[in-house]
């Protein structure tokens, strides 16, 4: 017969951090579970937890995915590089699939689609879209980047607003900084992709990137924009009707991903989505890797949190 401890360890191994934290009598276990649940929920504002119960290595790895909450906060976390955050996103997507939590899984896919253009830009920028470190070339003579109301610019009104704000938000107080990331940074990511991939009337905003790397970036950014329009990502906006108020079944998710892979295959970078890499959505990790120009695999951060909690319960 299973003991209470066995059941709690089973919860830890199934990444049921919220349930386990509520049941745990040990405050140390509860604190680590809260840390794990924040990671699983992709609560990037609160990854930089300081709970003593969380091992320093796990906190350090979480900070690499943390979104700075002030313009000058150090370290820069996900603004330094999005690669650790995308590794965590892949792990979260796999865990949500394992737990058959498909609505949160598609939400994680949607988040990945929003910031994918900045993952593409990272090799050229040397960072992951940090507003405190934008190159001067974005505002060079002849640039329409961030100019509100310019009819020659292909950016939408909301994208023009986001590009305008990003050039000055590093001088705003923390409240303005956080509001920008809550509402506009994902729009800025899409606007950057438009500049190098689809703009019908290019200005000088991207001339700081040499021609050959800019052409390669354009292909990768176009792939990022295409991914955001795939049937898989559009599941996030499914109408609240039918079974489960729009929550897709596993079969619907896989079918949407297969149609997405076929659509992405039209792009030389997007063809990476056809890779059979063993991921629950085969080829998704390969696609992100191709856009980033570096290999990306699911992290083991949540698995290590799970193992640590199980070890605490087994003392």
C-alpha cells in the first residue's frame, strides 16, 4: 500500500507543484514548490525568488530566464539572452503535454511565437532586445523606426507606438518599464521582424546590420512571423464553443502542428520543423534552433526542481 509520502513524491515527479505545495506540512518543501510552480506557469517577473530553501544553482538558472523589473536591474536575465528562456519554454511545453494540460501548453507556444523574432535578432544585437542597449542605427538619419504616424512605414499603429516607446523606456521609472513589457514588448518583437523581412518601403533603420547577415536575418525573421500565423498558434484564439469551451484535444493539437509543419516547409529555415527530433511536437525544438542559429533543447530546470522536491520528501 502506498504511504502518504509515496503519494507526495509521485506528485513531485508529475510536476504537480501547486497541489503538493498546498498539501506539504514542511515549509521548505512548500517554498520549493512555489518556485517550481512559478517556473511552470512562466511567471517571468517572479523567477528571481530568494527563498533559502531553493538551491543556489536552481535560482541561478531561473534568473537567466527572469525579466528585469527595472531599467537598471542586474543581471539582465532574458534581456541578455532568450536562449535559456526558450529552453525553459520547450520544457514547459513537453511537461504540459505529458500532463495533458493542453490549454496552458498552447499558451506557452503562443508566448514562444510572440518573442521568436527577438530570438532571431539576438546574434546581430548581442543581446535579446534590451531597450537599454538598442543600437544607435535604429534612429539613424532616414530611419522611420519609432516615428508615429509616418504613412510610409509598414508598421501598424500599435507597432509604431511600441517602437517609439522602446527607444525611451529605459529612462522611465520602474512602473513605466514594467507597463511597457506587459503591453508592448511583444509588439516590438513583431515590428523588428517586419523591418528586415516584409517591409515594402525600407528605411535606414536596419542599415547598421551588414547586407549579407541582414539577408540571413530576414529569412529567419520571416520564419518567425510565419510561425505566429500557423494553425498551431491560432489554436490559442479558438472560439469558446464546442467541446471543452475551445480547449483542443491531443489529436487536434497534433493535427494543427502537422498542418503548421507543411506551411513552414515553404521557407528554407522553416523546413527545420520537419525534423523528427523526439519532441512531443516533432521539429519544434529544431525550428527554434534554426531561427536562433544555435542548438536549443528543452531545459532540465523543472526536472531538477522536481527531483529536489522528491529528495526533500524522501529524507
